C-alpha cells in the first residue's frame, strides 16, 4: 500500500502570504516525497520557506496551491488523526506542569487513561534520559533538558512521522551534538520518519538520509542530496572523510557553486 | 546599588523603624506635650482598643463582610465579562468604553446616591460601591491575561488536535490565572477602602467608617484611632491573603 510507505507527499505545493505591501510568495512548486522511516532535513537560508513547508505538513498553515498528503490523507486529516508528533525551536513546555505532565499532554487531550499515561511517561523519560526529573518543573531544567522533554512529548503517541523545526537551534554546540546523537538513536529505535528543519549543514548531514536544499525569494527546493550513512550514525562519523565530503557537497549546493575554502566551524 | 539585606533584616528593619516612630509619638504626646489635642497617645489608643475590643470587632466584621461581598461579586462579574470579551471580539469593543467609564467613576460621588437608593437599613449600597471598585482591576487584568498565550503553545495544542474547550482549559486559563491573582490583589485593597469610605456617606449606623466618624465628632480621638487600627487590620488581612494566593499561583510562571 502506497499509503503506508510514503509518509509525506508534496506535489506543486505553494504558499502565498497576503501582506499590506502585497503578496509574499513564501513557497513555490515544492515536490517532495518522504518515505516511511526516512530522515529528511530541510536546509537553507532564512526566508527559504523551510519552516513554512513544515508548518504546511503539520497543518498549522494551509497551502495555497498544490497537493499535500501525509500517509495518504490530507494534512488536515493527518493532524486530527495525530499521525505526527512535532517539536519546535522553543521547547514550548507548559511552565505549570511537571516534566511528566508535559510529556503526557497529548495523551491527556486524547483521553488516554491515567494508568496508561503513567506507563508511557515512564518509557519516554527513560528514552530521553530524564527519569530522575519526571516530577520537576520546566524552570528547573536546562535548555537542552527542556528540549528533550519536548521531543519525548512529540513521541508520546508513537507517531510514524516526527516534524522538527530547528529543535536544537537555541542550544550550545556541545549540547547540540549530544542531542543529535540521541535523536539519531531515537529515530532508529522508533522507526519514525523525520522531517527536520535546520540551518546547520553538519547537523543536516549527520542526521539525514537525504538533505533537501532550499533557496529564498521565492522559497523553493533547489537540490536534494542523498547522504546514505545507513545506521552508522556514531560519534566517529563526525571525524570521517565521507562526512566532510557530504558537508562540502551540501555547502556547494547551498551556495550554488563550488566553495574555494570551506569555512568549517 | 546597595547589597540585598539578609533575610532577618528584611523583617527586623521595618519593625525597628515602626518602633522608633511609635517612640517619637509617645515622647511628643506624653513627655513633652507638644502634640495637638486631637492626637492621642498610642498608650491611650491601646487602652481604648482593649476596652472596646468587642464592639470594634463587631464593626470590623460589618465592614469586612461588605468588602468581601463586593470583592466576590465584582470579581465574578469581571471574570465572566472578561471571558466573554476575550472570546467574542465585538463584545470586547462594546465593553471597553464602558469599563473605562466605570474606572473613572469617583466612588465618593455615587455613594450618597446608592445609600439613599437602598435605604438606611441596607448594606447593599456599600457592597455595591466595593463591588464597582473591585470590578475594574479584575476585569482589566483577566482580559489581558486571556490574551497572553504564546504562539508556540497555541501551535502545540493545534498540532495535538485539541478542541477549543481543551485549549481553554489546558492553556488559556492557566496562562490567565496569575493575571487574575494580580487583579484580585489590587481589587482587595480597593474593596476595603471603598466599603469603609462608603460608610461616611450614610447607610446603617454600623461599620468601622461610621464608628470612626462618630468617635471623632464626639471628641473621642483615642477611640477613633482604635477604630482606625481595626480598619488597617482588615486591609492587611485582605492584602496578605490575596498576595499569598498570587504568590502560589505565579510560582511556575516564567520559563
């Protein structure tokens, strides 16, 4: 069944925002397929529409043209059926709820019983390594821990698709690399497809099966690069020549020409 | 900037200032006899307080009840109307100028009218005045609080396919709660002041305000001051209780 093997299918998707100064084309002619279980990054400079595309898939905004389906349904139906979990750049935890209650929020909203919620919370805090913090409040956690809670919350309903909008964008480099490895492990363990918005080239290369390169004015896809590291996403990968090769390839695709002196951070 | 005071000093320092001022007062009145005759000695005020404790407490009960009824009714009305205004935009437009009008009503101006309207045997006029005074800060703060939800939280609930009622219960209401408590804290002081001041303009012959006026007019300054102390006690209790509520609710606000 094609429904089950294609997580996201976009054909000719466009988004126009009406503003006082006239219409702004945020996204145009996007064709993209994300297979079930595949990890796809969207990368590009500000204004390239990568976050807009993610919001369209999540049905937080509506596409103005083209068709978009999530597991063979409309994005709207997929949202109502809770086929995806989502994490944003800000963790977006409710400050008056404990870690456990934050993770259980989606379950609570959909009427999952208390015993089942407790069991699921225990699994998830274990998955993101926060078992000792389940009764804490968000203001007692570091930024990286808050983001891990947000990821656990996104996974609460065992979604087959995970949408992530620069979830590590506000974190320091060390925390960031650690959480990237964690995310690679979690994605592999859960088998969920991931659409991951980022503006970090190394991050995109390290995590993804494919990197979608986007460009602004108007926002569109300019290139799709396979990475193909398979399941070998371990720390050593960051040091390997293949890794740097892919980083350079993505950078050249982003800049539209070979780069003379790669300026690695 | 000065360094923060140690914890004990935060309680001891104001108490010491109070004790010093009280000492100066005693010296001025009882030792050097420099004060005007209407200013009694704190000792005399204390004596009156002890002597007339039962009727002072009774009058405190009347004023406090009026303030509490006004605070409760005014606040409930304010919460309901602010909820409607936040949910339905045209109602917001309709209510905004009305609330602005109520906010500038001088309480002393309408008090005699209300007192006459409801007669000399009814506390209703006083309670209404306290209610009007409490309504405004609660309405303004709750309405603001209901508009404070963050975009990331709204996205989250939409992504979780939450119903409008679920969104209200899990996000909008908890976000607005600290604002409600701030409104209540401000309203509580206003309700006490208004209930007390309303007594100066007629109505039944009980309550702290009436008693202060009567004692002062008949030259019993020490008794008047004893009643003032009773009024301060009411105000303090209202303020402390609502401040405590506010503190409990706002504990988890910032992230």
